[in-house]
RNA sequence: GCCGCGGUAGUAUAGCCUGGACCAGUAUGCGGGCCUGUCAAGCCCGUGACCCGGGUUCAAAUCCCGGCCGCGGCGCCA
C-alpha cells in the first residue's frame, strides 16, 4: 500500500503534525494557477486539502510536475503542513510530488460541478460523478442505513441469512420477473426473498434478516422505481400479531432518527442536503387502518380513493402531509390492507376476511416498507392460493414448508434506496443507486 | 403497458411559437498567454454544436412525417 494518510486524519491531528513533512495522495480536485504560485487542491475519500507549489520554496523540477498536473489526475504530494488562510486552516507546502495518473483526454463531466449536469449524463459518467463529495455522501449515508439495519436487528437477536437469487418461480404470480437460462431450464431472478426468509423462520432460525438485491421486470418510468434494488428484509417467528412486526420496523426507524441526530458525520450530511432528521413522535408512529385513510383523504382533501383500492401516489403524499401536521411524524403505518391487493401469503383478518393483517410504512409520503403477518396454516394457505386464482402445483415446494410445524410469523421488506432517497429528499431514486438498472440502462 | 414532454459544442443552456440579419449567442470546460495567496481566482486569445432519415419552402436549428434516444405522469410496486 502507498504510505499515505487520509486527509481527515491529517486535519484532525494538525496541531501535532504542523511543521512536519507529510504525504497526501489523492485526486486533483481543483487547480488555481497564479503564475508564481500554484494551488492544487487534493481530494480523497475523507476530504480535501490545499497543496501549494510556490516559486522559491518548491524545487524547480517539482514546479514542473505541478504544471503537468491535470484535474482528476492522481497526485502524491510530500510537503510541510502549515497554517494557511484556507477553509481547512492548513495547507501543504509542496517539496516533492509525483503524478501517478493523469487523464488522457478532457473530462466529460466537471467533477466538482457534476450536480449541474443532467442525471442521464451523470449516470453515463457515474465514476466521475461519484467523485463529487456531495454525491459520495449519498452512498455513505446509504451505507450507514444498511449498517444500522444490521446492527439493530443483530442486537435484537436476529440472524443474518443469505438466500438464493436464482429461483424457480416468482413470489406472487410468476409475472414481473426476469427469466434466466439455467442450464437447460428457465429460472427467474428473485423479486423478493419472501419465500426463503419464511423458510428460514420455519427452518428454526426464528428471527432473521437479509440485505440483498431484488429484481423487478416492470417497465416503470418513474422517479421512484428501479429494476434492481436492495431490499432490507426481516422475518420473525412467534409473533402474536402483525403489530409485533411493526414494533420491530419502528425500532429500526427510531434508531435511524435518533442516531442521525447524535452522530456528527450524519448531522453534517443532512445539513449539506438541507434536510431535517426524520421526526417520530414520542407516542410512536401512527398506525392508521386504510379504511380510516379513505375517510381522512375524502374529508380533509376531497381526495376520493375507491373503497377497497390501494392508495395512489397523490393519496400517499397527502396522508404523509396529514400525519406530519397532525402527529408531527414523518412516518405513518397504514394497516389492514384489502385482501384483493395483497399477495396470497398474507394473513386475512379473522373477523373480516376481505381485509388483512398487513401494513405499509410511508416515509414523507412514499411507501418504503411493506409487511404483515403471513398465513402459516397449511389449509388456509391453500385456500388463499385458490382464492387468488393461482395454481397450487406452481407453489408446491413453498406449500411443503408449511406441512411440518410452522410458528405464527410475519415480516417486512424495506427499500434501501427509497429510505436513502427520502432521508435526503432526493428527487430521483436513481441518485441513490450507484449503477441504476432501469428499462433502458444496463451500462455502465 | 398507456399518456405527455424533450433531443443545439465535453457540460449546461439561449434561439424554435412568429422560417430569412444564426457560416447559431452565453456560461463553464479544454488549449495557449499574463499574473507569487487563490479558494466558483481574475484578465486576454483560441477551440468546439443544431440526434438520424425523409418532406414542405426561394430559404429549415426553427414547420410536417418516420425512426432512434432521453425524461416524466399513471398503472404496479420497495
């Protein structure tokens, strides 16, 4: 490895390093050439620092190297750390330097200004776009969300599982999945780990979570859909009701809300994106039956959703605004969805079988989590399949899971990119995916 | 899948409605020059574009048709 230190660490130790010779390696962020003095701002993953090449102080052959330097090239600078009137308060007076790599042609995207380019252009040159520190922060936040997910559910006694992404059938009807040639057969890319996380509970792991890719073959043209994204999944055995599942989901979001107020790095990111941390009231995230939501939308906003139908995007936004004003909550559980719009494995209400023990969680007016209690009784599950008009034999391997002792269980799936998008209030979910796959895009 | 909007230098845009003075303007980038404290550095010079094909017209970046590509709304969903 190159002997180097991260810029953030150097600045953190600036008092003790002041006056000493140090080395910084990174990308050339900006060059300001004033003739006798040339400022080269270096950037690494952790920050930026100014190096200064000055006639009289820097050896002449090193000044020559500075002249050859191009923006976004890779440069190592050895020099003396000293105080300077820069944003960081310090700079490096260059005594030695080496170009490790220089661009071979003009850049198609100005890295430090990449947010001014259109999204298609940014995605086309994503490896340059992502060098923009602000863009990079999106992915650092996404990484933080995924880490919190693992930490939270691990701390609650969940076991991480890793399930196949090449599967024999879809989780719902077989539609909306990508087919792949699997030797001499057709297989599919998993649209959800649904069946296998239930499998894991039934297999005795009791409480499990998974972070993994899911694939949706739907030709969406929206700012909130991807054909490949990462799903944060949980599944829990021995629940008494679907409220237990919501409690676990709520615990995770509460952790996100609290830690984003506590951790300096995250606070800094939210400030840079000019967004507030997630707000959750002391009394908890409101849990509103969808039948009540129909009423609220109609009476408060004059918005008519056909009874028994799903909310449309406008309805979700409106109810998001409603709970923000009324409960000071960025989140709302909408519960007891109609059976007709939920998958066959959803448990129906005992007393009202056209409604279910299921829920969605909306974050700032966008659905980010779906979950519920699963039907764990073999005969009822078969009946559900029948009621959905699905062929039993297509799901036989799944039905077999339910033959030999199944605890009542439920779970939820959360869209990592949607959570990231909503926390930072990004305009397009593609911004929250390093290399988005959508209807047209499979490169880079 | 249905519907709508768009495509001008590397990037971002003006011009298009109302065809002609547009061999296409501006900013930034890029190349060169000046400048020893910049921090969106500044100043000077240069560079570079009308998506493709067909049509209308004396004349098309501008109007019409087709194609390709992009974006968005809905549906569906995380």
